[in-house]
C-alpha cells in the first residue's frame, strides 16, 4: 500500500484512520507494516438495517 499524500506522516495517518473508523487499532507501527505489505488493513463491516 502506498499513501497518496506522501507529506502526511504515518502517525497522523493512524490518528486520522482511528478517528474516522472510531477505533484505536491503527498505530504508526501498524501503518508501517501495511505500507511494507506485511499486514493488511482491517475493517469492521456493520450491516445496519
């Protein structure tokens, strides 16, 4: 995975993802692993009626 905006830091990206997805899963280390293709993005899918 590659960031479209290279100027945003991994820490800021993790903070933004956590805020947007309402989670605390993402950290600078996890973003680094995702970018190096060692792990994958994690999404919780909620099917609301």
